[in-house]
């Protein structure tokens, strides 16, 4: 399986979705996604908003004019889980905040790197072993609470933007209404920051073909996505906009109020986002989203749990397959070629079917 993945990487043009840069401190070329990501406070967990790949200078403390006593309150950063710590050890990456041992010789560093490589090889071998214990899998399932808990790649410092008014998982002030999402991204401060991030990545493109957008449709992110899609249509009308509207496999859907809220959010998101997109692709592992949510899809050769850690990998494989034509090395398609092929009759909403074979 690992060899097949390596072959696939050689056939894929990484420059389409990734921005390359030379990282001076490490003396190597780094790759970060051409991505602007919007989420709520608390969703990053241990992930730094500016990332860990580049050395970001600490901002100078504000010159406070108050002459009285001042008490500073700082929130401690959440600790990294075991999975992320092992990834850092395997990559030989050291925390920026932790002091490095300047007396360590090149031979000692080399021995550590070789030891880390051996750890990675052993882990790959264990992952391919069909007799892997269920205990290890269950530990992973319980360990990951948000997407950043199992994030493998590094982000550019300009990638992440946080909606400060809402907290992830806050039951008292939930981010669950379409109009609330529109309002959250309509302020001048938010829009200006988002425009700066967006233009940074678009100006780094040699030939901008368009945008690939992923957004939730069942909550307020549908409203946020619709607002930002409208901006893209106004400012980049000649570029393709391929949008994936994602719904979880399971949601709290046991009351009429929750069902009505989800249906209204989804209906508004589908209508607005499809009108502002070149092509809109609803994606979910639920068998139906109307009216009550159906059970998760069953695949003949794939067993999974309806949690984000599992379902996101399945949906990522599907999206990766659909978008591969404009990322392939040999004779790549243009993004607009794909969107125009499917919406030739003016129908902007398509269905994405999923099937996994056994090899």
C-alpha cells in the first residue's frame, strides 16, 4: 500500500495545491497548502495559529499607559497529544519554545535522526499488519477531538483565520444558524484580514485557475461560506469555483427543532453556495439528509466508525479522486474544464458517488 501511495505522489503535481518556500533555519524547501482556513476559537487545540514551520517573532508588549497595578492573565497552551508528539520526533522537529542543546555533535544528531527513521519504518510495518490490536485504534479514536489533533501537514502563517466571537463546542452560544455565520464574516476587520490572506496566495500563483472550497452546510459555516463565495464571484468571476458542501455522518437530530434547524441551514447553504459556485458538490456519509438523517453508508470492503477521524479520511479520498485531473503531472485538465463539463446544461449541483475496491 505504501508503494502505491508513493507512485501516486510521483504522478501528482504538488505545486498546484502547495506553495513551496525555502526555510532558512532548516536549510530545505518546505511545502504548505495554498489555503485560507476559517474556524472558531478552541478548534486549533495545540496547533499554533501561525504554525510551527516558520520562526515568527514575538510581538512586543503593548505600552500600557495605566499607572496603577496591572494583573496579566495568560491562558496556557493545550498540550499536544501523543500522536503529534511522535510525529515531531519522527520528523526530527524540535519545538521552537524549547531550548536546543548546542553542545550536541553532528554524530549525535545523526544517530537521533536514524533512530527516528527506524521508528517510522516500524510504525509503517505495524500499520500494514492485519493483526493490529483494537486497543491501539480505540486509543486514537478517543484521543482526537478536533481536526487539528490529527493534522499531519504544516500550515503557512497566513493560512488560519479565527472567528473570535464564537467558541468551538460552546453549548450556550452555538454557531449553528445560517444568518449567524453570515454576520460573523461580514465585519470590516474580518473581511480585510481575509482579503489580505487570500490575495497573498493568489499573487503567489503563476497561473490561477480557480478555487476549491470546502464548507459545512448544516450549521452557520454555510452562511459564512456563502458570503465569501459571493466575494469570490465578484472579484474572480473568470475563475472556477469548485465547492464541496460537507455534512457529518452523524448529528444530534432527535428533536423536531434540531431537524428543522439543520434542514433550513442546509437548504439555504445549497441555494446560495450553488448560485455563487461554478459547481457545487454535496458530500456526506449519511445515507440521507432528508428529513431525518439516515444511518452511515456501509461499504462492502471498508469498516469505519461514524466519527470525524474516520469519515474525514473517506471523504478526503473521494474529493482527492475527483480533483485529481487538474493535479496530475501528465496532461492536466483545467479546473474550469471539469466544472464546465458537469454544468453544461446549467445544473450546478452534482452527486459524488463513493465506492472502495479491495486489492
